[in-house]
C-alpha cells in the first residue's frame, strides 16, 4: 500500500483543542501525511483572516507532526473539496463528529462527496469526551463575554482571540 494521505477540511476559526485532538488521532492511527484544508471563502464570516487561520493551524500542528513523524501541512481550499483531495493524492476526508446534531449535515456531505468522487472516502472520528462541547463558535462567544478560554484552545490562540475582541 502506498502513502496514505488524509485531508482534514474546516474553517478553523480558530483551531481548538478539539480540532487538535482529531489531528493527533489521525496522525497516530490513520495517515502518513495529513493535509489540513482551511476554507478560503468560508460562508461563516470568520473572525480571523484566512492568513491568520492558516498560520495558527501550521503553528499548532507542527509539534504533532514531529511527535508522530508524519508530514502535516496546511493549505487553503476553495471549490470542490473532493477535487482538492484528488489533486493532493488524498484518499480520505477526515471529519470530526461531536453530537447527533453534526450527523445530518455530515451524512449528506459524505454521501454527496462519494457520488462526486468514489475514490475518496470520508472517515469520521468521534470527538473525545473532553472536547465534545468545544466548538470554535462557542469559544469565540465565551471570549467575547470575557470568559476563560484557556482550557479550550492553545495559549497562543487564546491570546490572539483576546486581541481580536479587544480591538472591537
Ligand atoms: P466546518 O466549517 O467545516 O464545520 P470547523 O472548523 O467548524 O469547520 O470544523 C472542522 C471539522 O472539525 C468538522 O468535521 C468538525 O466536526 C470537527 N470538529 C470541530 N470541533 C471538534 C471537536 N471539539 N471535536 C471533534 N471534532 C471537532
């Protein structure tokens, strides 16, 4: 079997400990190379710019690449995800599943992506119980309200977030 390449797509606005847990588990058990695909034109009107999101992803995943001896690279993605996957030689799309509420959307996307490109398989990792409730959107809300976010995101990300919200 050749090199197993996974593509982990998302908005990463910003990267959280929940995302990093998925990256770590994929690196430990599933792939030889992981490409983290950061949405360029995210429909979610991100708080962080594309360049900020990609820089944080790169910085925070570098230690995991080292730890597991695999390549982890971040790149921008726009357009059809499966096309990017094929271009990168990725055979799997990696997604995290938190609650049942994630399921409908993820099931539809995975089914559609398989119709579009049957050489790319979507692989779901269940969120670890410690991160089940961690979502970028919720962490941003907590930060904006002055709450403690250190346990949900890496320290550098927490301080970048506080910077964003104190500018406003
Ligand atoms: P998107 O806009 O594509 O949902 P996100 O950045 O919100 O992008 O999430 C990217 C992926 O990471 C999704 O598959 C999401 O379910 C997963 N994810 C986000 N937070 C967690 C978490 N706490 N635990 C496990 N998976 C997560």
